[in-house]
C-alpha cells in the first residue's frame, strides 16, 4: 500500500485537505499531513521534497489557496523528487 503525504500551505487548508485524509483512511492507505508553505518556508519545502522518497512516501497530495504554489511555484523544490504529485485547490 502506498504511503501518502498530504501537504498544505497553511492550517487553514485542513478542512479541504481533510477530505483527502478521510478517503485515504477509508481505503486503508497510510498518510501523513504536513503544513509546508512555499512562501513562508521554501527551504523546508525543498528539504521535504528531497527526503520524501527516503521517508517512504510514494504520492504527494498538495493543497493550498492555489495548489500551484506547492506544486509549481517552487519548481526547484519538486524537481528534487520523482514521486507522483497531485494538486487540490
């Protein structure tokens, strides 16, 4: 079963991203939810992307006020990972 990271730009995104978490729970998929802001903590985002595969993540679901900020805004961050990524607005 894949291990999934649910990554959001701020805690205020949780009500939306919680829906993904609830579905993963129903499917029996392990996940971790993290707040990683591409704007406020770009280095943390880069570090997470570099380490995601080594931490066992196989999928990253990114959500923010515009998921593009997590998945596209800081392209250099996600250029460090080959993990499949999906965005949620």
